[in-house]
């Protein structure tokens, strides 16, 4: 098990380019199963979760060619359906949350799929009901073997249907969309997720020949087609990594330029950091974060304490709340962080309290942060990364802290951030992989 040794308290400086979006990659890669023609995808991040999914596709029989460091060509013209029955497939599916998104494409094109309960971050309950309810409305027949092995089939093919999703699940919507594009007739999905990554998937499918209306809204209408063709697709930069770098600059008092950010796709992220008092300057498609000695939290017009909470798009993504919480520990003022979606995601704050942060964990979903206003630096400690986003938040805290920190279980961070230690070292960070 690897660890990072960090000597904190050093200001950083320079330019950094965000990787391709992890959450988009997991959807886009599964979509290659919908066609027998070649699909070329660029700006793919070199991270554990994505590499595991590419390996899974290859073992299923998808031809995978690496054209450059971030560009691959996929061709699913000889998918091995019998591989789904192997123990190796079951082990791969359990190790990766993103494996769930092969269900829609496989069911739609081949009429069947099966999958063990997928893995991923331990951040609370993450039910798959939305996925299966949507696929069943299209004609899929679901059976459960044991407590954690799902089988779904559609012997007579899928047929379009109207559905009102019980939640605006991004991966659930992606699965249903990928199933519906090859279904007979019209599918209407209300309360659909509309995140930029889901929009990217829909635009890619349209280029492949799908008929999808309402992209970018929560009401999608899909006319099924008989076959899809190949295409080329370039993924967006990772908005979570962009937000992480903004938080890093603020916490360490650093001057950092984040390149090629696709700013119009960031939604509320820039304005949320501005509410924490962080100055941002847009320079074309780059974000310049100047060095700041202090930053002060905003309040509401009546003077009451600011609340920052997550919500479905176009609300704030829950994946950034861990970083925002860490940044607030050195702000001037008080803020309530409300994590609505996952009940275990705030449990990492005990490490921040050990570092000297003033945080009251109100319940599994809410934490009140009393900012130290840079008067008292956090202190370095030894800690463990519990999940991807908490892991990078702890890394940011360690880089701002006085003294030496050791972060264990950094394989969790590697799942979502490519070569993060080398990229931060290029900015002047004192970080070493143990």
C-alpha cells in the first residue's frame, strides 16, 4: 500500500492542465459497446478506475488500440458474451463502480447482461434501483442470484416507454439512455440527469446516429434506431480536478494558472469558491488564481451564516464538498457544509480536527466550519485516505500544513487523479510517494 509524504507550508506557482473527466470517461467508454464500428476517444485520463474499465472491455472482446498517451480506438465487433459467465468477469465487476454502465449497452445490443454488485467509494448507500427500474420499463427482465449478482435479459428486444425517474441519477440516466437508443419506438425520460458529462454522452450518441431531443434538460426524448455507427469524441476536462486546484491555490497562498478549463461547463463551481472569498480571474479559457494571504467567507444579505450544499445539476456537484470544506478551515468566518447525497462522506473531518481545524460534525450530513483565518496553520499528521475526494482534500490540507504529513492508502487518490504527486511537484510541492 502506497503513501504520500508531504512537507507542507510551501507556496506553489505555475501552470497545470486538468486531466480528462473521470466521470465522463466511465460513461463514454461503455458506449463503445453499442456499435461494431470503430470509436476513437481522446483526453482519456490515465487513472486506476478508467484503466480498469478499459481492461474489462478488452477482456470482453473489445479491440483496444492506444493511439497516443490519452487517445484510444475501440471496436466492439466481436464481444465475447460467454465471458460474462466467468469468475474473472465477476471479480472485475466487483472492483469497479463504473462497470454498472455496461448494463444498458449490452442489454440493448445483445439482449442480455449480468453483473455483480459493483465496487467504488464507501461513501454511503448508493442503490442501483434507478438503473434497473428504467431498464425494466424498457422491457428488461431482472433476476437476482444470491444477494449481489444481477442478471437482466430482453429476449424480445427493448421497447420505448415513458418513465419518471425516482432520482436524477447521472449513471442511471446514462444506462437508460444507452439502452433506449437501440430500443423500438420512443422513450421519454423525465427527471433525467443533465450534467455536462451526460450531455457529452448524448452528443456522442447523436454523432453515432442516435435520435435524442432535449439534451441539457431534464426531459429527454429518444427515438430508437436499428444500428449505430462509429465516431470520434474528445472528453471535457475534469471539473472536480479544476475545483481541487482552485482550493489548493487558496489553501497554500499560491499563484496558479489552470489551463484549458472549458469554463462554460463548470456551472456554479467558480462562484462557489468566490463565496469563500477566493479571487478568480478568467483569462480566455484559463483560470488564474492569485496568491492570497486571507480570504473571507460571504454571508447572506441578512447577515446569517453561509450554507454550501450539493444538488443535482445545475446545482453544485457533491464531489467538491470535501475540498470546499477543507478550504473553509483557513477562511475568515463560519460556514455550514451540507452534504445531502451521501451519509458517510463527511466522516474524514476527524483527521482535519486532529490537524487543528475547528469543525463541528453536526450529523452524518452536516458540518460547521469555523475558519482559522490563517492565524493558526494546520499541523502535519499521519492519516489515511478513505475515498477519492476526501483523499485529495486531505492532500490539500497537508500541503498547507506546518510540518510533515503522511497520507496512507493513496491508491484511493490514484483512482481519480492521474500522476497527482508528479504534477504537484512540478508546481513546487514537497511531495514524495513512499
